[in-house]
C-alpha cells in the first residue's frame, strides 16, 4: 500500500493510471500539471510521484527537482513516450528512482511500483532499526559512562580507605607506635591469626583494619563482630548463621559473620566474652577451616583470617577455666599489644593536630588551634578512655568553642576530673600470669558495681544517678560507656 501522485497533462491517461493503481490496492490521485501536483504535495504527503517527462510550463525533470527540494523523502519515477537512453540516464542521474516508457502494460507498472514501494518499506524499517540501534547504543554508552564513573568512585573510595588504613590513622612517633606500625607491616603479609591486646579506646579496631587493608585480602570484606554485644542465646547464630526452622524465630536461613567474611578478614572484638560452648565451635573454624550453621547438617568451608581483640587478661581467664586454652593458643599465633595513651604522652600533640584537622574538615569550619596551656593540660591528663576519649574531647571542643584559638579553660569541664591518683591507680600490682591482681581492674570492678546500683536506684535517670554518686552527669555518661552499662 502506498500513496501515489500521478502528474500528467493528459487527463485521460492520468485518470486511467489512478484507476489502475487503486485497483492494485494503492491510494492514487492525479494532477494535470507540475505546479498543480506540487501544490497538492503541500497539503498531503506522498510515497511516490510518477510524472510525465514532456509537459507544458514545467517538464518532468523540473518537477523532480522541485519535489526533491519540497519533499526529499518522496521518490520520483519518470515516464515518457520518448524511449531514449540519454534521457533515461539523465533522469536517473538527477534522482529518479526508475524510468518507464509509454505505452506500458498495467502489469509492468504494477511490478515497478510495488518493487519500489516494497524497497521503500524495507528501507524505512531498516532506518527505524538503525535508529533504534543508535538509541540503544547511546543508552549503552550512557550506562558505560555511569559504570566508569562508579568505577572511578569505587577506585577513589578504595584509595581513600587504603590511605586511611595505610598507617595514616595510626598517629604518633613514640617507640610504641613505631613498633606497632612495624608489626602491622610484618603481620599483614601472612594469614596467621592475630590477637590484639589493649585497653578500651587504644585503637584495636583501627590496627585490625590496617592489617586487613595491608594484606592480600584487602579486596575482600572486613567484618567486625562485637562479641560482648551479642545476645547470649544468639551468639552461634550470629557467628555461623542458621538454617530455616533451627529455632522458633528462624523463619528463613541466614548467613553468619564467618560466611560474610569469606575471602577477607573477620575481626572478633572483645573475644574474651564469647561463651565457652561457642569457643568449641570457634576452635573448629581455626583448626579445620569449617563450620556448621545452627540446625545445619552440611559442613561449610571458610577462608577468612581471624583477628581477635581483648582488653581482658585471657591468660588469667585460661587459668580460671573461663577461656579454653587450646583456643587461646590458636588465636594468639601473633600477639600484638597496644600501649595506653598515658604511656606514650609524646604522641598527644600529634593526635590533637590530627583530630583537630579531621573534625574541622568534617564539620566544614575554619581550622582551630590550641594554646600551649591547653596542650599542656591535655598532656597532663591520664586519659582513662585513651585515644577514643581524646578524639571525643577534641570533637566536643570544636563544636562548642566558637573562637579560632582554644585555651585551657575552653576544654570540657570533665577534663579537670583527671588526677594523679587515677594515673597511679593504673600501676600494676603483682604478676597477673602468676595469679596476681591489677589494682586498676579491682577499682574498675568496684566502680562498675557502684554505678550499676546507682542507676538501678535512680530508675536509670542519669542526672539522678550522677547526683547519688557525687559526680557530674557528663562524667557518668563517659563511665556508662566505658563499662558498657548504657
């Protein structure tokens, strides 16, 4: 089916062609001159124009040129009673799609018209497909650009992570910190289990991450597990996962932390809090590199490096029977000890500068500096919360103090609560490996019990509990966090 315009100054011939083409199934109309045909083309589109060559006022070649200007998408076929090769060649060279000589049979016209319209239809379909392909290509290129952008973002973020844990956050120049950095370099190249000792806030997780990101497992996941925060009845489910129906609330299967850490590192913080019955299963993971999900029957292989951390004396716990000896030695293949901040005061100034720049950048505020008096005060403080407490003090100061210069009296009020007696209480009494005691540990136990009783009596109203204890509310917040009572 096509829309066809016949242009011929012989009206009877034009009407006859229209009748013949309409019988073929096309929609044909006739015009008695070139100008009439061009005028009609302004009102309606045509797929094909069949024009006579010899006409008054405007011959077929002139009509064809006008059609090409006015409707370049319309094809033109030339017809003439003068069968000359030169005319046919000229017409074809100037853009005619075919040439037919009068008189001609209806079948001859039908073949030429249908052949051209069929070609035109296929050409339009091909152009549509080409356009569709170009659109798909543009969409693919846009998606490729998006992926390249995401890849760049991922590369940038990985570089940021790598730089962050490429000892950049392990700040200090004390012998203890230099030794830690050197140990991390050596430890990272192996897959041996590592056990990190240190008080709360000394940066055990930071060191664990540095070990991971310096190792060949850096492209794998780093999965942190706070063993002390796991619900007693769900420890094994959290670590090893469970199958559907393993217990009442197990409505679907769940992967445990060890499965999630496949190919990477699992960091078991406060590992001394793991129950004895779970320690047996953890020992199997370390020995056989296998475990079972809770309620599962099929053993699963695991390839994850284990890095543990504790602020508790595991050797003493082994002697007391609260920690398995075989597990202890499996974990402590490479021991690594972090010194408390009070034992490396020469690092405080560098840490202060580091945290000040970091917090000002995060809060998008102008850089601030501490006076010599304020810095001396920070160096004299015993820092029971270690580096974490120092970071919190700096952040709080950056938020609360508007001036660019921070003096001693601008520091948080709880800062003045540090005393020489608190620092002296950290000194060791006896040898813990021989069943001796740590004075600060005993004092912590007493303090923890008193705070717990005060919170219970105050019905967990912190201001009232602080009043009962005779300390400031801000100090109570710190101690609640320190002892995990909040």
